[in-house]
């Protein structure tokens, strides 16, 4: 990786702190709209054709992201304009600043406002007592570290711009159709499987880092019935440990032995999220510079 590309990553990280693109000009949304369109026009048949059609929708998004990545790579030969284009698309590949802001925004006392803000970052039922809403906010922040930061930068350092954009397409397709509902159990199967595979190595890499910081204790605190994958399990356990709270999704899991979180715990969780995320990003910047990554695009 030449010094200019390293600076592009640093600038993209700085821009991400202050700016989040509107949907109309967000490359991830553009790619996701392909999946939304194909999902809307396809008539379910409740057989294997649904899986095939859903797989086609997902791979159409992946292909679009790949082509977009190649075009951005070629744009780097256009001087300053090319550099700005590269930074623009690189910043769209991860979302650290928005994740921290969303979690911090849930540190409110008004219950109706709290429900609305929590509903923006989780898909679960928000008609639950306030401590469980605070828990959901902290859990969402911890769980999304891998999807929003770790995996995108992992694939960027290995495969460059096409890598980070394809990963975002994979994660977006899963978010749109990768649900275990009657409508998507078949149609979203490929998207959900590809997302799981894409996160497999980054999630375990992050789990190793947490293990070094946390030790063996986390295993005693994790009680999962269903609905929590590797990329969420260990970051949530880390936050539970450091905040000394019990994080609960009713019917799915209980992590930690402390009391249920309060508004102050959400504020502390947002600060902790900032420290964890930017410690990882800083480490990634050093590794990319020292090892010359990415070596392609």
C-alpha cells in the first residue's frame, strides 16, 4: 500500500467521525436497492425457487459492489478528483461514528423517546420495561462492532476497495432479506449464509482479542438459548464485564451477573464503544502501514 492510500484510510476515518451520508448518496444504499427491488417484484413459490431467486438477488448486489469497487480503483489515476472519489467510497464501507452516536442517543429518561431510538438500532420488540431497552442499546452497540468496523476493515486490508464494498453488500443483503420469517426463510437463506461465512474469520479474530483482554471468565457469564452468533456473543460479554451489568434479550440470552443497566450505563457503554472501536481502527492503521496493506487497489 503506497503512502497516499494509507492517508486515504486515515482521512476516511476522520470524515466518518463527523459525517454520515444521506441515503440518497450512500453507495451501500444504492447496492441494497437492488435487493429491495428484486425482493419486491418476486412472487413467492414456497419451494426451492425462492432460495434460488433470493440467491440471485444477493449475488446481483455483490456483483454491483465488485464492479463499483473496480471503477473506484481505476479512478485513483485521476489525481485529486480520483483521491476524493476513493475516500468517499472508502468511508461508506464502515460506520463507526454513526454506531456510537446511535447508542449514545439511547441514554435518555423519556420512555417513548427511548423506545423510538432503540427501535432504530434493533429489530426486536421494544414494548418492554426501560432497563431492557437500555440493555438492547448496549447489546446493539457491542454486537455491531464486527459488522460495522472489524469485518469491513479486515476485507479492505486484504482485498482493497472491492473487498470492503463487497462486504458491505453482503452485510446489507443479509440485513434486508436474511430473516427467519415466512417471507424470507427461503428467499433470504443465501444472503444469511454468505453473511455468516464472511464474518466467520473477522468475528473469531476479534474474539481472540477479547479473550486476551478478558480471559476465561466470559464463558461463565454467557447463557444463550438462541439467536446470538459469534460476532455478537463475545463483544456483548466484554461490555457486560466492563460495565458490570446483566444484558438480556428475553427468551434468547442472558449475559453477565450484575444488575440490569441504567441510563448512566448506556452513557458509559457509548464511551466504551468509542474506546474499543477506535483502538481497533488505530491498530488497523498501524498494521496497514507497516505491512503495506492492502496491496491491491
